[in-house]
């Protein structure tokens, strides 16, 4: 079984269903536009990102302790969560390529959704710890080595920016790659803020800026992560993916020549890059043939980025109604 097929059932009121096997290599076998604009394998980018950021996490944590800087320790914790997130996304990018089995008939595509969800949850958890520690520092302020903060954070700007550039080309085609890009770009901005805080501390002695910078980091991470968490939860709940207008999909299917009714229409994300659709189309004039099915699949792929469509064609018969026709029936 390959990863994108278009199936057709035909019969009276949906009572009989067969799988269409014609033309495996077009009309829906290929991914639709919008699914995979970027290179499919970001393995090298993930590897470089993990190595660079792991090394920097260790460096930042050590000098955070030496320089007594909560801002550096907070950023180190944030970067550690990003390393774990990169590992999750990297692992998912391999699992989605696993072939379907008798138990997992879609393969393991949904692991990319679980990875994005776990990544978002992990970031929020780490951020909560950072914010709590920053509040404690306000109560018991300590001196901070501004020079150490500036140097280490400046290195972080360079590393995070370089890592973000590795994922820039794929940020629009895959939620996990987008998450990696946003996290690394956000980390670069946060590290720059820590540099600025270090400069101010060095010249003014305002050590309270260190926990303040930590709280700012926490707020920025929460704001940046919320969208990822929202989109991940929606995909996990099989919501219609962002960028696909279900009403327009229904209008298109209803406008297909010969179709009198569209029902049992569902659109969901199979992974962070692939979208699936199922629908029942009623053709009162009789079964239109596989060519029509292939045409519909091609249109769905081309205009709606739906690469895996399953179309059940029903031939209307007096007195026979599909039990899935009502909108409130799933």
C-alpha cells in the first residue's frame, strides 16, 4: 500500500462499495500542492541543529552558574527543550516514512502530529519553571556577571540564527519544520535580548534586570508556542487543517457535473504535511466511471492540497437512502 490513493465505492445508497485501482500513478497518488514544497528529508538540518544546540546548552548552563545569571540558565533550559523538540521532530520525520501494516494501515504518519504536540507541551512546562524561578529571584536578588552574560548570549544569537536558517525553506510545508524554524528564530531574538540585558547590567549594576529578562523570555516563549500548541491539538483531534476551506471543498464537489448531493464529507490531517478526504457523491444518472473519479481527485489535489481522497459514488435509487447522509451522523 502506498501513501496516497484515491478510492471509489459505487452502488445504491452506499450499500455496495469497491475499491478503485485504476491509474495508481496519477490522480491522487501524488501529494497535492502544499503538502511537500520543501525538501522531504531535513535529517541533516536536524542533526546539525541538535549538535550545535546541545553544545550550546552545556556551555550556557555552565556559564550561567559561573556568572550567577538566571537569564542564561533560563535560556539554557529553553534551548534544552528545543533540543528535545528537534529530536522528537527528527524521530517523527523518520517514522512517517514507515510502510503501513495490518495494524497501522496509515503507517505512522500521525507521529509527526504527536511530536509537534509534545514539543509544544514541553516548551510550556519548561517555561513555567523559568518564570517561577525568576519570581523567586525578584524576592532575593543576586549579583550577576554582565560580561559573561553578554559573551555567552552573543554566541547563542549566532548559533540559533544559523540553525533557524537550516529550516527556513520548509517552514510553510510542515508543522514540525515550522516549529523548529520558529523556535530557533525566537531563540535568536531572545538571546539578543539577554545580550542587551547584560550590557545594561554591566554599565548600571541593575542586577534585577536578569530575572526581568527571564520573565520576558518566558512570556515570549508562551506567545510563540501557543500557536503551535493550538495547531497541534487541532490536528490531533482531526480538525480540518489550516489553509483548507471546507465550505469551498463542498461547493466544488457539489458543482461536479452529474452530482446531485454531497454528504459524509470529512477532511483531516494524516500527518503534519498530508491531508485526507472522504466523501459520498450521489450521481442520479448512473456511475460516471473511474475517469470522473480521477478528475475529482486531481482537482482536490491541485486546488485544495488534498492528496489522499476517498470518494464513494452512490447511484440514487428510489426508496434507498444512505444511512450516513444526515449531517449529524458521523
